[in-house]
């Protein structure tokens, strides 16, 4: 091979990487791998599929379980000999043990030991209490990513893995066996076998039994078993001795047969005793002021022996006892908590495999507040994993607010209708078996799987049995009313704030696709599994779509800077926005395609697209619910009435001295957003586009109200004094939209007189004149369409003049409400509190 004209040459064993021009080329064996993008796009895609919480040093697992120095020495020494043997006969070692014997602590200790020596290639810690690592989906990507980023392996494996993903973008979505072959087996096989003698080869997998599907557990072990004859990696696998796992290791063809170690074969009494003595010494030092001075050797030899008998070889019992004793606060001192443990007698004739551990859990729960069974309801949510965490955020994420975990204190209170602080109070006595974070939006986590199993077993838990884990349908039944209630509350709260205040609730909102879009999209996506119960019906009936629309119209939108850089200059007439049914309309308000404030660009098309997509989703749900059975429809009559009123037409009210440009944005968005609502959920193109629009505040925002004619109490609608009122009629909007589509095309737009004529239409607030003025610009293209549209409105009884509207002036206001319609007629001016307007 010639290195002529090459620069930055690098040789690593038999892998050669060199840079020529803008291309990064790696030569391994007799093959060349070229990354023309120079940014490892394949590895970037791989990274998005990684379960980082499953790594041995992840923050999500902090504090990680670990062995006390001086304990588990025999076990670690036995496993270390196998790990460090470069000529081992078999490449798989199975370590089995019952719940609580310390498997994860041993796996953690070995991971830390061999990451320091450079021998650890990868690790994966399953957990049934963590939805990001309780399944097999991210396993291959997580292992492959560690191989590609390992200090000693990345020069050999990163180009191969990156090339595989880059050349086959769908590889990460194929079946797990195929992923394992293409991303792990094949790249490793291309490295010279002699090199593996001095490369990291150890892969540690903990908690296979905590992968929630038995079928997935079997597939994982078979993937490894089928590769052992060729894959140069060593697998150290920890799990409980479940029958199906034991059967695979004993009866299926691992070649050669794996090594096995049952932790029950090792005497752990001495290790547990050493742990008890160490922890009691620490507590005596830290809590000396809570202990009698005569108890310098507290708690004494006899008590330690009693605890050893209760532990029956389970480290989880020992660690839970010590956490329980250590979390005692005055007047419940460590001594009193120890007495509670010692007084608990063993359950007689228990069928549980862990009677003492069950008794310990029961004693801890007995000390907790449990008003009306609320504790069980909270615990049931905590031990019920849910896979859709990415959609379970608050419908609106306010400035600097983090994503909300489903099993956080905040979410638990929202889902169960608890007052603020109640969830923390109920869980305050469970810090020895739960990780209750100080941040209210972070998830509460179970410290050991045996506690979840206890709560879900009627015979073991007794009165503390929480029932079965929530099904997907039960989650939906909880989530839908919660999200709708949160949305309603947000709209109400935002209505009461001064619109231009820097502390306005919607100031700084981001991720709009995870906000208002999410509520209706979630309900629509789960329509086949959701039954309209009393809570869902109550939440929907309390929802006010007019207030919701007013909240949406308060926003102005800017295009995400990353997307904006890919767009043509703002002076370009036609916008490159791809969205169904809206992309062909590219006309800006008068004299400006884009206005700017504070360096942020705003475009009226963004406003129209956003309002249109969000209201279309509400419309889709409205039509979906109308197809339900009669009892369900009857329970939603108030929701149907309000939605029907909005979609039939509504009034927009705003101060007469409002900023002119803001009114243009608002009225234009209303006029164009409602004529063609989707009859089903907008496609991914519309939704993904909205994700790039950021709601922001500024001088373009408008103080407004969306007024309904069908108030629930039968009273006339109210508007503040000196506010103008404009009626938004969908039939008129359809005509207006059609006229715009006829006028705005490449040929007509070039005619300057049409150009300025169209922009002049928006110089007035008289939106009922917009269609007529557009029609007058071109007889050939628009006037005939306008006349036909008006005839159709008359035939359908849709004329704006057909409605008689009654408005009531708010008592605290001064002056008179006079909507500025060109044909307005106040029929009873003598009544100072009511105004009858023939529109």
C-alpha cells in the first residue's frame, strides 16, 4: 500500500487511518472504509438508540450497589481468575443467585475493577424499575456504542460500525439477532484474532431476569450462545436461577459449555456480619448524640446474631435494615427503629421464599401514613413501568422547566388528584426501599426488585398488596384526563396574566410539539384503547376550546435557527414551507415578508400553520368522539356543544388601540386556519414542521379574547369596553383562501399592480371586505369565483348578515362596545349595558 500524497498518517496495529482531502479512510485487513462526512454520522445515529442509564457508571444508577471492602472476596477472586485468563476454554460465565444475595453489587465491583485496568469492553445493567433499561430494544446499540467508543477499541471498531450504519440506515430497526450480527459479530470478526489477546474483551451483563419479557431473555441468551464459537468477547452474565434461564444454560448448545457459579454455594454469613459491624460503627459515630452513653458497643453481639439469622444470606435484607435504621429522625431514633425490626416475628407457615424480607417490608410500610389506601395507589404507579415516557410531559413546558417524569412526586399528585406535598408525605418513611429525589419532577425509583415483587404478590404483601401492574389501557385512562386538565389550567392561568408582562406564563415556551399538540395527538393515537369514563368526560366537558384558541393566538412563532439557515433569504417571495394544504399560500402582510425584533424572525405563515395544525387536531378528536356509542356521546354533550360553536364561527375581540401589525397577524391566522380543518389527524409532515416553530413573546403579541355565542349559562357574551369585535366565519374564510390561491402563483405574482394590490387588502381591519377587495383585483381569475362563492353562502344560509349578536359590556369598563363592521347596526342604543348588533 502506498502512502503517497497522504497526510496525518496513523497506524494502529493492522488498522491504518489516513486523511486525504475531505475524506477519512480506514484500512483494516484488505478492506477500506471511507467516511466522507467526517462526522461519524452512523455513530451519531447509534448514539440516539443507546440506553445510557444501563452503563456501570451512569448517573441514573447512582448510588450504584457495591461490595463493602473486605467482603465477597472468594467470589470476586474466582470470577477475576476467569476474566483475566487469556486462554479460557469458554467465553460465557453464568453467575446465579436468589433475590438480594448481591449479584448487582458483584457485577458493579468487577465493572469498576476492569474499567480501571482497561479490560472492560462493555456493560449493561437491566432493571425492571427503569423503563429505559427493562427491555431488549437498546441492548445491541448500547453494547456496540461502547465498543466503538472504548479507548482501546475505537480505532479498530468505530469505522466498521459507523460504516455499517451509514451504509444501511435501517440496520438499527431490524430484528435483534440481525443487529447483533451486523453491529457486533461482523465488526469484531474483521479484527486480527491475535490482537484480541491484548484488547478489552469483557462484557458484563447484570439482571437478565429483569428484562421484562421472558421471550426477550431467551433471545438475548441465544444470541450470545450462537456467537460464542466465533465472537472474541467474554460474557459475564448475572441473573436469578429462573427455570427458563437455567434451561438455556444447561440444555441448549453453548459451544463450549459455559462456566457456572451459584452464589448460594458460597458462605456469605461472614460477609454480612462484617457489613453489619461496619454500618453499626458508622451509625454510632454519626448519631452518637441519639444513643445512650452506656451503649458504646451498641447494639451488641446478640443483636447482630439475631439480624444475621433474619438475613438468611440475603444482602438486600442487611442493606435495607441498615438504611431503615439510619434514616431515623428524632423522636424516632436509630435505637427505636432497631427495636421495631427485632420485635417483628417471622411469619408462620409462609409460602414466600423470603419470609424475613417480607416481614421487614411489612414493618417498614406499617410505619407509613396510609390514609384511604392512597399509599397503595402511589406505590402501584411506581412499580408499573410505562414505555411512552417521551409523551408524558406536562402539556406545556414553561421557561427553564425540565421534562416531568411520570413517576415523579409532581406527576403522582396530578394523576391521583392529591394536593401538593401529599405524595412526599406518604413516601417519607420509605427512603430505605425507595429513592425519593428532592427534585419534584424526577422519578421515584425502587431500590431493589424484590420490593416490587412483594407489592405485586397478594400472599406476600397482604394488606399492602397494590394489585397488578397498570396495563397500557389503564395508563391511558389516567393520562388523558390529567393532560386535558393541565391544558385547561394552563389556558385559564395564562388568561389572567398581563399579556406583555415579562413573567407571563407562556414567555419562553419551547417544544410546542410536546405541548399543545400532544394532548389531542395522544388521545387520537390511543382511541382504540381508551374508554370514556367519568374522569375523562369531566375533563373534556370542563375544557373551553375558545379559551384554548385565544391562548394559541397569543403566541407568535419563529422558525428554529437550524432550519432557518437552510431556508432562502427572507426576501424570497415564496416560502419553502412544506405543509399540507397551506404550502401554496405564500403572501406576507403589507410591505414585509418577515419582521424582526431582538434578532428573532417572525413570519405570519408560521402563525397560520401552527394554529391550523393544533386546531385540526382538536377537530380530529371532536369528530372521533362523535362516533362513539350513545351513552359515551351523551356524557360529552357540553364538550360537543363548545367545539361545534367554535368550528361554526366565533368572534375575536381586541383593544381598539392594539398594535396594527399584531391584529393583522391574528386575524389572518384566524381567517386562514379554520376553513379547511383536517378530518383526521394531520400527517407527520404537518406535525414535524410545527416542531420547528418556537412560540415567543414580543411586540407582535395581541391582547385578545375569542368570544363564543353559546355561553353555558345563557347570558350574552361579554367583551371589555372600547374593544373591537370581528367575526370569523369559516365559509367566508374558505372563499378568501380560494381567492388567495388563485392570485398567488408565479405568473400573477410578477405583475406588480397585483402584488401591491394584494398587500393593500390587509391595510384595513375590515376582514369582511378582504374577499371582495381580492376579487376586484382580477376579473378573469377571481371575480367569478367570488360571485359563485357568495351565491353558495346564500344558498347554505351562511351569510355573515344572517346572525344577530348580543354583547354585554363588562361592568368595570367605561365606554361602549361598537364592533366596526361596515354594515353594523345598533338596534337598541338606549340600553347602556347591552348592545344588539345586526351583523
